[in-house]
C-alpha cells in the first residue's frame, strides 16, 4: 500500500516562469532597436500547456493585425491603461494642473506617456508653439499613442520616443533639457513603478534647474487597524493553532516557513470597512516632491496614539497627490472613511489605484486607548515598509529565519488564508482519506516545486510524524515521466490542488492545466485510477457591476481628446465593431465596488477529469431573480473532490480568496423576474465552449 501520508508521495517539478511587469502572467517583453526599425519580442504563455513562444512586434502601422492573430484576447486588456483613462477625476485633475502650470511655450517632457494624453494636454496648453517630447518604452503602447496623436491632429506637435527615460540623451534624443515635466508613473504604493529613480535621472540629466512639474508633490498617509480578515491573510501559524485536523503546515520550528512577503499589498479596503476597527487617527508618513531631486531612501519616526482598545493587525496606507504648486488641485487614494478638506470632489471606484495594506507580523500587537506606539517607517527607491516598537524583537526575527533557513516559502496572502481555512482543509482531508482506502500507488503533481519546496515537504512530513523519505521528487516535467520513473507501478490516485498553477492573473478555467497534465500522464495511470479533484463544474450568475463596467467601457472623448482608436486593443467592453466583443477578465468580484447578484447560480458545463482533456460545451438558461441593471456575468469553477459529489470546493463570488472570471456586456440590460415596461429581459441563454488547444472559453449570450 503506497499512499500520500504514511508511505510514498511522488511529485513532479516544473520550470518556473518569470513574472512580467505589465500586470499579466502571460506576457514578458524584450525590446530591440536598429538604425532603421524597432521591434519587440513578446513572450506568449499558454496557461493550459505551460508552453511559451516569442511573438515579434514590429514598429509599423499595420502591426495590430498581428496582435489579433497571435493573441487570443486584446494584447493590453489585462493592463490598467483602460481603467486609468476611464478615471475622470484623475484626468480632470491633470488637465487642470497642466493648464495652470504650463502657461507659455516651452519644452515639455512626458515620461511614461501611454496614449499621449498628458502630452496632448501640454501641447494644447501652449497653443501652436512650444515642444512636447513623449517618452514611452513599451512598443505596443507607442504604436497606440501614434494612432491617438494622428486622430487628434497632434502628430506634428508631439515627438514620440520609444525608449526608457533613463536612456534619453540630450543632444541625441532631445535637443535641450526640458523646462517642464508631466508624468504619471504612480502605483498604489506610489513608488513601485520607479518614481524615485525616474525623477533622479530626469533632474540630473533631462530637466533644467527649477523645472515645472505636474504633479508637484505626493504625500503618503497611514492608519493602524484591527481586522481578523487581514490577519488571516498572513499568519498561518497562529491560525493553525485553532484548527483541530491534526495536520501542521507550520509546525514548531517552522513557524514562518510558509509566509507572505514583507511588503505593502494593494487592496480595496472599502469593501471590508465594516470588518475594520480603526485604532488611530490618520498620520502623515512621507512627502515626495516632484519639483526637486528625491533621495533614494528615507526614514521617519512617528508616535501614534491609540484611539481604541484593540489589536493592531495592519497598517492601511494611501497617498494624496498635489498636482499644482499652489495646492488647489488634489487627487487621493484614501479609503472612503477618510474625509479631507483638500479633496473637494470624491474619487469614485477605480482598479488601477487601491489602498495598501502592511501586515503586522504574527498575531498583531495589543494596544489600549490612549497608549502610544512608535512607528518606524522607511522607504527605498521602490517601496515603503514599517516597524512597530513592540513587535517581535529583531533578534527573535533573525533567530526565526535561521531556524527556517532556506525553507522559507513566500506565498500570496490569499493562498495563506486558504491553507488556514477550516472548510478548505476539511474538504481536502476528507477527499484524500475517502480515496486512499482504494489506492495502492499515489502520485501528486506539484508544479513549480524547487529544492526549497522539497526541503519543506520533508521537514513538514517529519514534524507530522512521518519519515523524511516518504516523499520522492522526480525532477522531470510531466511529459518526460515514464513507468521506469515510478518503479513500474501504475498510478492509482492522482492529486492536485484545484488551482494547481494558480497565477494571480489567471482566469478560473486556465487552472485546467492540471487536466492537460493528467492527460499527458494517461499511459502511467491505472485503468481505474482515481483523480482528485474528480471534476470541475463551470458555474455562473448574472450580476450588476456598475463601477467595474464604467472602468472597462469604451473610450470616446477624454478631456477633449478622441481615444476611440484604443478600445479594441485595450479590451473595452462596449460600442465595439461588429463581431468584436470585450474579453473575459479575472477579478476579485468582492473588490469591484458596488455589485448585486441578479440571478440564480446555474451550471454551464462540467469537466470530467477521469477522462482525457477534450472540447467541452454547455448551454444554460438564466432565470433572473431580482430587478436591476445587468452589466455582465460572473463565472467560476466549483471543484468536486470526490466520486460521491459530497466534497465541493467553491470559488464563487462569495469566496474572497479566489478570483472569478467576469464577462461584461457591451450594453447593460435592465432585467427582472417578470417582464414589464422597464424590464428589457426576464431570461437569457448563456452558451459556452472550452477549447483545450488554446485554453480559452468562448461565451455567447442571448437575452430573451
């Protein structure tokens, strides 16, 4: 009897993939240049097979057809460009500040120009004179910017340079230093897109002394909070102490072996406002001036007084952008519970800028109302971090790291929370135990497992009373495994976590990489091999998502400039040409602003993992249960873990640790359970087809 726990676990090791910088796990770019042309090699990753290929993108005006041919969804759909351009408060603030700051002809430099919106604002502010240089390093965006400039009659007034700003040279790329800088290279943390080194190089090499800048200044703020939800996202060891299933993923001596990275995490905090207890007033942390050269690092000591009794689980932070010198134009990423006299118009929901959360290590710090706590904040060129004076002493942290050594495995916060979730653990344990009684040879697929992962598995096995040699790792890819590798014994039980690969930006059905690998392994599986999970059920519901739809809808006039030519490339969801439709994209639905479920949950199709991967189709009628505006459909996979269908792990919109797929409508419909003058549809039909060759799900909707 060879089984997962008492006997042998055979695992496979996969080659890891480098995560790219453009907000999607599918794309990585390399740029090359010659004297006559520019080209970019875009890495396209197939999530189902794990295979990748390089696609060449040339700098010519006819290249967009190659995008459509080589990529199954719009090339830039998973970036934040569309959301930013639909952020009216952001666009208006920049327009007002540029008009106020650039009042006479001069040389303006736009770094990270995107579609060229800020460049065109600057050119318009100067009239027919002056000069604007738009610097953009990403070739697909450069191609798109040239289209936008052309349609707005700005080709001759904005010079486009396809380089990083730190590659620009005065006298070669630009004739002289610029008199003004307009730039928006900010992320939710403020510094993560390289704001500091970009400003340093610009002030040293590209700008005149005392140059004008838009924005003028940015200030970061924070607040101490108590939140069980936020605590569950990082402290697996403490959470495990409350679980009574007998399994220890972080046993004594390996307390922090499975942990999150010590960094700020971007997150919409408004949806969990009712679950957050505020323990302090907001406090100012750092101030960064765009108009002068910033320092590479900095630190500050703050004395924060508690306003409530509680346990500090996290620091929630945000920033306020002052766009003009006089301090009359502002933009803020503060949560909605923060009021400020400087922010006269509220900023609506947007996905490109969120609040940030810094997790206080361990189970937090107990504090009483009126008590003071010292917060030490530091920043590097690209990040901000914190330390509280009553946290675990530095010596203990160092000893902790020495104990775990290289075994420390960094996980996303949601994965940590899943591993500590009682329901998830019980489901997995129940499914495995129910099938082990019938299995004699077990194989578990663990993609991405490296040496540290193997060391952890061996150490965890020993800590749970198992011998270290009960785990055997085959350092081969799935397609290379043979009967010789598994000692001539066919596999009776194949196990995988439902999310298997689990990249942050993947759609639910792209986790069917597991099914593809199960198919590849078919020759070494016994005839009646058991599979965990046994099947997946694609489920869906109609939903009202006004904030998300508004952020993804088609662009037309943005602050007086026509942006209609960018819609298809950026993956907009409305007013597209015939036969074109918006893409299905992954989101944490609970973080998507206002939403309301308008229909019953319905099954679309099933994926039977006892069989080899194949084309799957499904068709279901949608019955609306509530009157409201339907903006689209949410889709997810419920994973059936056992043959009796009694153990099901759901990843639907009420499960906050998983992303769902969202298919937005081109035109929202008013729906309801009964047809009336105001109700456009009382039912609909959703048809879907899963193509295993491309890993794509084709969705067809018909309202009745």
